[in-house]
C-alpha cells in the first residue's frame, strides 16, 4: 500500500509543472493554430501562429496592463474571476 502511495505521489509531482507552466493554445474552428499564450511570473506573452510576439500582459493588483510588441501600452483591463 505504501509503495502505491509513493508511486502516485511521485507521478503527481511530475505532472504539476506540466499543467502549471503549460502554454495556452488558441485554435480556430478548423483546428488551425491562431495564437499561443505563455505565462511567466505574472507576465503573459501572446504570440501569433508563427511565434512572433503580438502583445504582453502583466498582472498587478487585480489589473492587467496590455502592451504591444514594442512595449507601448494598449490598455488596462480588470482581472476578474481568478
């Protein structure tokens, strides 16, 4: 019984980073890749289907600063739900 518990615990520890740091992928109705989102320490990089940076989102105190690829502020959003 302890051996099974150790194996399950080890498997869970291996898969936590996979789910926590996984990229978010946006696809259209036909399954074609549209963009990817990658989270890194409160910052999210949004890239197009070719991997080119589209925008950067930075989370602070319940708001999200959205900046274009050159770093210019596009807008600020309120973060809700999470």
